[in-house]
C-alpha cells in the first residue's frame, strides 16, 4: 500500500515522500497516528502544491535571514562589565547579555541563536557568530569594556 508521509519517520523517510508499506502497518499505525495518509491521485496533487508553497516560504525566510545577516555584520555591541584585578571579569559575558544589547539597537535576536564558542572572560573585542537560518550565520563584533 502506498502512503505519503506527513512527518519524518526514521524507519521510512522524510515528510512528503511516497513510500510503500504493508497494508496493516498503514491502516493500524501510520494513518491513525497521522504520520501518513493514503497516496491517492488527489492527495499526490495536493502534496505537490503544498511542496511549492513550502519552497516559496523557505525562499522568503532565507532571503529575510540574508538581509538581516548583512545588517548584523555592520553592527557592533558594547557590553560594560565589572572587572577585578588584572582586568579579570566577575563572571562571563553570556548570550543573553549580547541579545539584550542587540535588542537595544533594534534587533530582536533569540539568545539561543547566539553561538559563543568559548566563554568570554576578559576585556577586548570578540567576533560572536549568530545563526539566523540553516545556511546564514552573521558575525557581530562585541566589545567587552570596563564598567
């Protein structure tokens, strides 16, 4: 029996694939759990149209992420921190601190998209990558200065 997958399923395939499975598996497991639906002509045509819509939406998201990436490359943020002897920080500069500084400049970036490879524990200038999309990563220049 041929079915079209609605969700990624490790043993069968990815969303939108037409797969051939045993009738009992399809009727008793995949279809009731809304993992798949029957591969009729109408459903296949609807799937093709849905794929077109998804690809258009993905292209728009990628374009928006690229524009935002170009803007973020030009931005630098300054983070004032308390320091002790020999310019050692009390604590570290976190992704939340960088996200808050970006928000003050008008960029609403989720802190989970900010990827700090090693903890920032000293004063200086750091290049911090921000993952905006699967293919788009911008680098924000971060200045860590004495408060």
